[in-house]
C-alpha cells in the first residue's frame, strides 16, 4: 500500500477541524438537553412528593387503594383516651360497613366513608387500608383466603372534651376547637350543624340538598370576620413598631370617632374614657384601636399578617381554607379603620384563629398542628409516630409575653370576666363580629394556666351576639371539663413509644 493511499484512507476516518467542532457542538447541545430533561424530572418528582402525592394516595379513585379493599379490612380510628371512633363491622349477610359509635359527635373531624370520604377517613385512607400484621398472621390469611386487618389511626382527640363541645353547640351553628399549644395536638374539633355518618345513605338527599351546609367543617372551612379577636395582631404590630414606647399610649374614648372618613363606634356606644394600651385591649375599645391601627405602617402590617398565616396554606391533616386579609398595598385609607378591628373584608377560619393564640401562648412559636398521634397495627405494634415539631415563629418571645399580659387583663378586668376563676387562670380575647343585617358572630379565643399554658380554646357561634355573653361562657365550660380530668393519666401512651 503506497503512501498516498494511506493518507487518503486516514482522511476518510479523521474529520476536519470544522467537522470536529460541529460534532462537539452537537454533542454538547445533546448533553445539555438530556440534563435539562433530567433536572425537569427531578423537579417534577420533588413537586409531586411535596404537594401532590398525598392527594393521589388518599384519593378514593386511586385504583391501588380500591384494590386493597379485596384483601384488607379497613382499620379503625380511635381517640387519645382509647375509645373507638370508627370501625368496620359486618352485617348479617357478611357485608362490611363502617360504624361510628359516637354518631354525630365526631362527624366532621373523623369524617365518613360513604358517598365519597371526608375528615380523617379521607386523610388517612391509605394508612387504614395498609396492614402491618405479624408475618405469621399474614401467612395464615394467605392460607385461609381471609382479609388482613388494616392499621389503626390513633388520634389526639379527647372524647370528653369533644362531647362537651358538641353539647355546648347544640342548637347553634359554629365550631369549637381545643389545642395544646406546646405540642400542637388537637384535643377537640366540633362543627355544628352536624350529621350522623351512620345514616349518611338514608339521609344523603337531604344532607346534600341545595343550601345545606351540614357537611361543611366550620372549624377549618368556615370563613368569618374575626371581630375584636383580630386586635391581637393590631396590638402586636403596634408593639413591634414602638418597642420602647408602646406602654406610653394614652387615649380618651368618647364612644365613637371618625378616622379616614369612616365612623367607628365602640360596642354598645360605651364611652370608655381615658385608657392606655392594656385597658383599651381589655375593654375592646374600637375607637382606641382604630386610632392605633390607622397610624401603623401599612406594608409592615401586611407583612405581619402574612407571617401570621393570612393568605397562606396551613399544613394540617385536614384541608384548611386560606384566611383572607382585607388589606393590600393599594388599599385606600378608608379600608383601614374597619380592617384593623377585624371587620371589613378580613375573613378567618376558627382553626387559624386558634393557631395564632397557640403561638402567643407558646412565646411566639407555633407548633405544627396534628390530629394523628400514631399508627398501630391490629396487634398493637406502633407503625409510626407523629413527632411534635416547630411550624413557624409568629412573633418575638418578648413581644408574645407583652401580649400575654394584655390577654390576661381581658379576663381579670375586661370583657372576658366570665372566665375569671380561682380554679385555674385564663388569658384570652372576646370578639363580636358584625355580620351585615344579621345578628353578630360571637367569638372567644384564649388559653388556660397562663404561667404554663395547657390548652387553647377557640369558640365561634354564628349569629350568637356578644362574645363576652355567649362564646366566653362556653369556653369556660370547656376549660372546666379539661381540668375535671386527671391530667397525669388523661391520654393513653402506646407501648414502645419514646418521648416525643
């Protein structure tokens, strides 16, 4: 083979410099494209895991979950004090059905398993259709062709508090919530009007009729003007903007005032006279708080509300509607007077209102709210435990302590005197929220044992009237029921479960 022929053959296999550059560029673009696809896949999987996976897993339309019905008997839901709240039974023909021993009492929070799912029946659907029985038991089921037993959902709910709250709301529309501020454990959640999930099939047509709101869990889905309970946030912003001089505030209440062309009256047209910040808060003086609120920096005030979960998704076992702040950067001056006293376009869920109080009672730190304490297999083995954890910091500890003193004054010398007792101490805020042409909504939100808070209670009675006359006395009865129980042995603790 001569030299010229060899050179020609080499030229066939060795690309020219321009060709190499073109090839390298093509390979580079291909690598970048593949990397972008890979990054997009990772981003989607991350998004799905955080935001969508739970909804897909718990969906009653999930084919995998539906298939589990053929091999697993749906697990039970029990209270913190060991009572069965929902279980699977069989009728005379051997057909499985869901039974709720407490009938209407836990209707919204425990939920239902007919005509779709609601409450914990929906939120923990997959967990109850999963079995962690012992291997020997599963082997036996395999040999005999019988169903495995699904896991048990052990909740944080206290049947005694739940029953008391349900009784108190009898004949009313509204909700009552009780939460431990140090742990975030929800001890009671009642919504009225309610229904009996045992009778859902027979009464479905009436329950689901136009205009009916029986299925609505007012605790987490009801939206109401917060009224004077919102003054807690107005006071917090004032304290933050005036860290060294907030206690110098003085005001003379004449029963009404006009601010930004808006006329504001104190409840009942009462003239409170000369007041400082503590007495204005204790007496729930509208004119004083409108004066305070209209002097705040709007952007900072909006930021504070967002920090305190307004217009934000609240992570919880049950879906929570976003509370809405009635102010924005472009709000007019005439929008502010109503908003700073909890009126106007501001709307809040009772659950959100309770969480704000939980944070203040816990020195500014909100613990993540939970309904599921742990999950057990049918033979008592703890499958998983929900750890208590910090959710968000809503205020500086020193500011929370100032608010705690203001809230205590409401009970000792203000509108919350219905809760002033020698048995235990309470701090809180009443609220009377205007509701158009209808009767005012009645609010109370507060906590017990002020030096070492035990329990936050939020009461909302639709069209109930003055918070001091209706909601506050109801809250007092919830606290009474709480302290009538032996706190040391109040809640069952699963074996093999360490400190949380």
